[in-house]
């Protein structure tokens, strides 16, 4: 059963050199990128789901500070069977 909160990841990160013009904003959000690790033959990305907003915020902060790609992360809440971005 899905948990109440999840981290969504920007599918294509913003170009750190040029930024993101408004006309090309990257508004595709996923729960899992599915990066393949050739050494272990496994995926090295997980779906991050949490019971509380505080847990989700802690993980969001960890991901944001450790990702060198400038990818944007956001928290989504499960509402009527679908995840909706928390503003």
C-alpha cells in the first residue's frame, strides 16, 4: 500500500550552465529514474515514500544537497489515489 507522502524527481535536470527558459521548463516528475548499475546489474534508484511530511522533508533535503545534477525534487501527497505536489 502506498504511503501518504513521496518524493518526486524532475525527470530531466536543469542545465546548470544555461538554466531553464520558461518555454522549456522541465515539468515531468517521476518517482523513480531507474538508473542501471552495470557493476551489480541492478537499478540504483528507489521510490522514496513516507508516512509523515517531516520524514519526506528530511529526505528531500538530503537528495537536494547531494545531487550534483541540479535536478529538482518535490514532495507529493497521496490524495484520492493520486500523488499531488505539496506546495
